[in-house]
C-alpha cells in the first residue's frame, strides 16, 4: 500500500492543480544569538542521493530521469498539445498525462488529462508545456558578482536572525524569502538535505538541480521538484506549482543562493480535494509550503 501511495504521489506531481493558499497568522520573531557551539554549525540530514539526469531537452521534447523515475515529455511545435509519460523503472508502473493549451487574454488555459480523463483546468501566466519558460522565474543568479557582493554587505547589516519551528532562520535585505540560516547549519548549497524542526521538515534542493530543472517545461519541472523534495510527497509540490507560478509574485522560488526550499509537516492525514479534484481523498502532510508560498496549513502555524 505504501508503494502505491508513493507512486500515486509521483504521478500527481505534474498535474499543475490550482489550489487555494491557506492563510496563516504572522510569525512572532524569536531572536537568537549563536553560541560558540552553534557557530561550529548544526548537523543537517542529507537526503538519499537521487540522481537527476537530463537525457534530452529541446523545443518539443524533455526526457528526464530522477532516481528510478523516467519522465518523457513531447509537445507539438505550436505548444498547444503535449503528452507526458511517467514510468517507475523499479515497479514498471506508468502514468500517461496529456495537456491542451489555449491562450486567452494574455494568459494560458491548460486542460490536464490523466489516462484520457479531464482531471483539472489551470490558468497561468506562462505556457506550462514550453521548455525553459520558467527559466527567468527560477533563475535568481543573473546578477553580476559586484552586485552580489553589495547584496552580501547589505544582508550582513540588515538581515534578521530568529527562530521558527525550532530552526534558526534568516530574513531581510539580501534574503529573497525567509529560510533556515546557512551560517547555522552544515548543509551546503550544492547538496540536498533537510532540517527536522518541531512540527516540520525543512527541505533544501541543491543549486545545480534547481538550474537544470528550470530548463525543462514547467509541467516537467513540477514533477522533478515533487520527486526531489520529500520523495513521496511529490503530489504536494507538483500540485502547488500550478498555483504558485500563476500569480504576479511568482518570481521568487529560488533563494539568494539559487536553491529551492520546501516545508512539510511531520504529521500526515487524509484530506479531501488535495491535490486533485474536490471529490478525491489524498494522504498529505498537514502543512506544506514552497519558497514564500503556504499551500495549505492545517496546523495553524504562523508564517516564517
């Protein structure tokens, strides 16, 4: 049963389901100063290595393998129709997803079909089947080195360090969105790892994977992020991306180091309407957040 749930989550990752953001109350900052022991850095937990291989990317085709999952994506030259196959190479389970896209008033309406059945309709500011259309959305590394140095100086002066969910956080100038403080933990930007907080796991995706993912079509990127962040919670991440990137503030997914952060609750439960349609019960974490967007919050946790 657990394997089935995991596979279902992986397949649902690319459905780009629109979901409402759950309001959260403002965080109460808990300032902290690092002790000598803290300054030696706190150990993080590295995620099991899940190799990402970009097999092929061109204007109409994306073939990506992440761990034992192969994602094969093909679209027509006009980028109005596309098909995706997701195959678990260990279990031989396969899901077939198709997309039909139409442009209306400068936005893109996408009908998503699973095994030939319409499962959702999404409206976004980008075409989710055009490879590389998320590159600018994801890429936070375009600034030159001088500008980066200036940002680091500003950050050192005006950033705020505090505790959220029992984890050392940082926010402020030079920080794209609140996240765990790199100076407090042993995790490197070139590794994928997580920190276990009081109620949540705080996931970090390495910078090279983030850059590679951004070259893919958004539909493929949704699946890739879902697979990397928490493995079996792929449905959560992929489902959230459709809503995240549809808004006017969708430019902040990478942090200032070019890495993606995600948060999920330790506790899980069966919820109606997540991440597919209102009649579907799915086993999901009680809280989920990507970058600066809280997707749902059933534990009334404040924003970081």
